C-alpha cells in the first residue's frame, strides 16, 4: 500500500516527515532535475562494531541460518558460555 500525504515546507524550506520516519535512521534523497520530483530512499544504520557482520557474507549467512534454526526449535543446548563473555565490551 502506498501512503499519500501532502507535506508543506516551512519558511526555511524544511519538510517534517513525522511518523513516516518510524524505524528509519536516514534517507538518501534523489532529485529528478527535469521533473523536480524528489525520491527518498530509507535506510537504517548499524553500529560500527556490528558493521563487519554485514560486510562478511559467510558470517551473515551463518547467523541467518542459526536464527532460522532457532525459530524452528532446531537447537542443541551446549551449556553456558558465560565464562567466555568479555565484560569490557
């Protein structure tokens, strides 16, 4: 479903998107010079310390597989891993 809403710029040319931005950390703005049409492409940022995961295809695939298995209750309890936790991070 496509939401349609009239948005009017304020005196400084700013447009408030309000609740339309829920779950979005930023937008890439693309303007068609001939039509003056502006397209906003939403994106969500990740923390720098988690960025590596999205850049490592093999690790991300492994995480996704584990989440799928977990959702299907296909897990094996291997005990606590608390002794390996790094409290400084």
